[in-house]
């Protein structure tokens, strides 16, 4: 065999048969023997001799059979053939399938103590449903309060018992499902849950609860949540008392006419941390309740009495969410009534053999009512020796004793003590750590939170009763239609109307589910509906999309319960309708009764403004479309976020603060866009305003030289801008209504108030356009023909002011003279709109323009010895302190002040460094303030890398903002003034240089 090939492996011997080798060409023919028989013989011999594998090199073109990849690897393997060097080394040819998950979710429906079919049955009875939001300040115990209710209804304690160490200490935090919420230890999103809870009589009710964030930056989530509810549970830490976010929640709830109930939380801190004696603890609790009532009274002066919260009214509960107990005076009185069924037994009061009347007893447990154990009588004055305040004697002292015995006694003694109270624990439970033992004892002593259920049932209206408030306050349509009547009755047989205020991303963050309240009808899956956006009106139906509801769920934060339909009065999580919803929407049936027109619910008015601004761009420019898609999703996810593109092409995100923006950018990078982005240094929004009346009447002539508009700009009276923005006056109201408002509140004369044409830049903008022309000077009929185009020019001008293209505020533009071409063709929008804008600009620049900046109010809490550091850090950032003082009954000190937003970046870190982390800070948008200095003063010298002096700040901000936006270096008045007017002003010396 070896001599058949040369040393290079070339064939020199006999050829094999045609069956093995396909010969072709002249060269191959040379090797074939002449006789066919001989060839067969040789082939036979070869076959016999060659038993091992052949070493013959077969030419590529001579191969008879080429196995495919599927023959080699099998049919189950996907094979990709790639050209060399087309992929990076770190990129696999076949990438593994990655299931992205950004939220904490239950793998399956967790076991609950109630029947889920019973819960879905309860949805049909609006009188047994309550829609509530749990709100309050950061770390006051809202999520822990929610956990208490979850553990009362969900059979998941076994799972918790397996956790040890820090995970055990972190508790449950059931409604914190976002990864950032778990890492940071605070709520970022509002989280809905529907639970079946029982009252003290054992009757079940369906509670739809929204757990809202407590950080002031996420106040927009609270506003979105409050639109869906009929009442608010305000959670206040008994030690810290009313804080910034608490104040915001109270104000918002009172102004929205929402009933308030109060939970005084962390009661155990009085015992274990502050170590206050029971008598002092009473005054501390009373002080906290009065703080809440003071805020209510200040919000609506003279009308706060009926909204007061007070334990004897039954709208105040006391709780310790860490120990999982909660009671009201009424439920505590019932505990006594159940424990002492006959007053003849030891511990009863009164001598007649009757059981305790819990309702009457509860009325004696608060306020200046004293109890004398010797005479067993209640008195108004504690004059008798040995008499004690009834709340201290009957409520606080037993709780103090319970804590003292549990934490100090040995297991054997404790077992005997607890047996007297009817509390039985397993022997192993006595050996657990003190906190867990205390929790087990409290849970048996206080039982479930039935008192809270009673409180909410009595003080928060059902969806049926609450529908009228929603209809009157937020519905834009007439109230006498069949649709409106169905909403008011909470009629599940009426037409479908759902008010959506929140969007929650799915677990893979690719789409959103919409949370809304079913106002009438039944929300069912596979149902075609109309989705009406915030801009929808009967005249302009552009913001309307027809969509199909693919799924309906009852939302439970970590899991969703699929249902065949959700009737009116409940919350529903809708799938398949999110494409056209940006912030809020109204979903209505395809056809309404009697072919009525569809109307929307008003968009949410937030009690905060987005003034924190960053610009973003992708590191890889080709990923721009991916980033834009991410920005669209961010816009849906956060209620108060604003995204826009500047003239220079940069993509800007506006948020409420540093933590808020950090969460937004995290979601943009990881959840929605999954890419790396470059982020600019943070800046802020500015506004432009005037401080004097225009020096001259400024006019502008249209490009065709046939029309002329003359205007004067002047500052608005203080308070008007705030009234317009808060919705106290609406330009869409009849002229008489608007006129009457300005006459009564701001002393406008009849003519001026009836001639207010517009608010700008939109219907709730803080500027006014007023017609100041006289009918004797210009024909009213021809003036009406250009009214809308002048309005548009005014709106354009106030949206982008002349100083640095920031919105104008607090300015009134008066149209003093209009001369128009007689032919309509010469006074069209193309001529009038840009001219009206130029007239606004020129009058604005002639009225001492100024720059305005947003200011945060800052609230700081820390020990008394940290206040000097707070003063120093604030002073370095153009801030100042407004008030400071101790928090009653605690070693803490509270400092309140103001700081400009542009100087607040990094303020929290700076403050914590200087105070060794002992101070907590809340920054909340407070007001717009005029920046010192003249922005048009060209004499100001600005040196690079040096901070501007106080009087040069406005000039510094304007030039830097213009540079960042890619505008011309300086503002030139000549650009907006007519040439001949500019020349005459320079000659007369009104204008310098």
C-alpha cells in the first residue's frame, strides 16, 4: 500500500473503483487499466488487503458525498456559519437566552386566609369596598404598616421564619417590588393591594390600598394615587411628628376634599427609645395629633373644625408596625369589654352587674378625663388624690407593663404573667430574641387590626358615596347625561368608564399595565375600548385611540390575580391599552348610551414642579433610537418626569430632585433602554419676568408692512400667577366668571377684567394677555378676526422668553393699539403670529427684565449640636435659615430654610459629611425667586473659573444658559425692536450702547 503514494501523498499506484473515487479529467483517465475484468480483480484484491482506514487524500472536487451540518450534529442543534472576524471575540455566535427580570414577584399565587372567590364576589358590592391610600413622611412606617396587613391576610409566615440575620431584620417590605427599592430601603413607586379585612364584629370588607412613597422627591406618586382613592390613612411617627411630606399630604388631601384618618405609629419608641413615663407620653401623642390639626386649619382657615382628627372621634389609631399591632380607643374598649364580660369581676368599674358598654367607655379614654381607682369614678378634673388621666391609666400603663414584663422577666415567670392575660406561647418561642418574643406577645394581646378596619369603614366613604366628589371635581363633561349618572351611582350595568392614573411596567420592562378606577360598567378582557388622552376634547379628537383590553387583573404588588371582569367601584389593572397612554387617560366604551359624546377626567395637578434638569445622549450614536424609546417609557413610568429636545438637539430630562433623577437614569440605563448613556452635570430650569412697566409702547410691524401691533409689558399683582396655576380661575370659564374673579380679588375694573384674552403659555400659565384697545380706536369686529393669532404669538413668546429661551412668568402683556390691513388675506396667521411674538419680546425687554430661579425649602432634622454645621453649609450655598427649634419631647432639633436649586446639587452629601451623617434632609420646591443683578448689564465682567459676584449672577446664568443651548452669545434688543424705533431710542438716550 505504501508504494502507491509518493512522499508528498500523491497517488502513483492503481486507482480504486468508481464506487469509491469519482475520476474526472485527462489525468485521472491515465490511471485506469485497459481491461474491465482486470480492473474488477484489482479492486477485489485491494478490498481484501485493505482492512484498516484508507490514508488516501481525496481532492475536494473528487468527493462524492458532503455531510450537512444537521447530519454531523443532529437535527436538534442550531448551527450558524459565520464569516471570519465579523463578530467580536467576547460576543458569542449563539447568545444565551436571557430572561430579564426587574421586579420582585411571587412565582405563584401565595396562600391567603380568605377565599379568593369570596374576594371577587365582594367586588360586586360597592358599599363593602373602601379605596384608600397610605401616605406620610419617609421612614414613618407606611410599608411596614402594609406588611402588617399582608401578614394578617397572607399565609407566608413560614417563609419568613426561614430567613436569618439582616434579611430577617429587613422585615418583609412586601410592596417594595422594584430592585432599587430593595437596595435603598425606601419606596419609589406607589404599590396597590386588595385585601379582605374583618372589622371587630367579624364582617368582611374589601380594602383596595395604595402604599405610597414617603420621600419628598416622589410626591408625584402620591398625587397620582390620591386621584383613585376616597380617603387617606396618614401615618405619622410619634417621635418625629409632622414632617415635610406629611404636611404636603395633609394639604393635598384637604384641598382635594379627601377624608383623613390618622395612624400615630412607632408607639414603642416612646417606651424603648425616649423612655418617657406614661404621663409624658400622653402629652407627646397629643402634641403630634394637634400638629396635624394645625396644618389642616392653616390649609383652610376657619373651616378646619369639621376635619379635625381626634381619638374620641374615632379617626385616630395608635400603632407599632414593627411589633405588628394597631388599635383605636373603640377597639381597645372592646378588648376590655371582651376580657371583663361582667363588671362584677375584678377590674370592672361601676357596681351594677352589667357588662361594659365599649362605646361609652371609649369616649372616656381621651382628653381631660381622669379615673380614680379607689372610687371607681371618672371625673373632669383630677383634683382627687390618686386619680390618673383615663388614657394613661387604661391604655398606656397596661402597654408599658406588657413591654416591661416581656423584656425583663425570665421565661418561667413570663409564662405565668402571660397566662393571666390569656396569652399562650410555645416553649421554644420563649427562647427567641427579645424583639421576636415581644412581637409574638403583642400579636396575641392586641389581635388583628380590626379597630383600623372600623375606623376606615366609618370615616372613609364607599366608592358609591365617593363617586359624586370625583364626578364634580374632575369630570369635564355635563353631569346630567346617562354616563354621568351611571358614574355617580357606581353602576356596573352602565357604560364602561375607567380613569387611569398610573402605569406599571411588566416584569420584563417591555410594556406597561394601566392601573385605573372603574367608574361605571365592568372592565372585561378582550373588549374594544376608546383610550382618551389628556389632550382629548370633542372639538379635537386627535388624542384618541381604539384599543383592545387583553387582560384584567386585581393588582397585588408582587402578583396579579386574573379575573373575568372587574365591576364599578374597584381598581383594575388593564393589559393591552398602554401604547397611547402617557401619564393619565380615560378609557370609555366604543359606544355610550344615546350616542353621547365622551368626556375625559382632568389631568392630575401636581403640588410640585420639575426643576432639576440633566441632558442625556448615548455613548454610541447609533443607539439614539434605542434611547428615545427608553425616554418614552421613562415618561410613562414616572408621573412628573418631563422629557424634551432643546433647539441645540440635546435631550433634556426634568425631574424633582437628585434621588428622583438617579432612579430615572437607573431605569433608563438598565430597564428600558439597556444601554450606556452620557449624562451632563445637573442644572435647573429658569424663568424670565419683568419688575417694571415698559419704558415705552413697543410696536412691531408685520413683514408685509400692512399691520402694526403695539404692546406694554408689566408685572402681575402678587398672587395672580399662583391662583392661575392652582386652578382657582380658569380662562375657559365664561367671561363674566373670570371678570368677577379679578374684580373681587385684585380690584380690576370691569372693562379690564372682561378683556382678558388668554393665560400663557397654556390655559394654566402664569401670564396674562389683556386687550387694552378702545372701540373708538379700532373696530372690534376686525380685532376679533386676529384675536386667536395674537394669542398664539403671545403663547409662543411666553413659552420661550427673549433672555435665554426659558418660560416667562408673572407678566401681563397689554395690547394697546392694533392697526390692520383691510383685506383679510394680508392679516393671516403667517403675518400676525411672529409679529405678536416680536411685540411681546420688545415690550418685555423694555420693562426691566429679570431672571427667576427655583428655590427649594429645606427641612433638616438632627441633634442640637449639629445646627451650627447646618448654618455653615447653607450659607456657603446662598441658602439661609428661616426657623429652627427643638422637636417637643425628643432630643432632636428641626431647622427649616431656603436654598436655590442650582446650588443644591450635592448639598445632602455635603451636609452629611459635616454632621457625621446625623442629619436627615428633605428638599421640596417652594417658589420662584428673582436672581440678583441685571441680566442685560454689559458692564459686568465675568472671569473664567471664578464664581460670579452676587450682582453679576443673573448675567452669568443668562450667558451660560445661552451658550449651553447653542444660542447667540448675547441678547440684543435691536433684534426685536423695529429699526426706526431702535434708532430714535438710541438718539434720545433711552438705550445705551
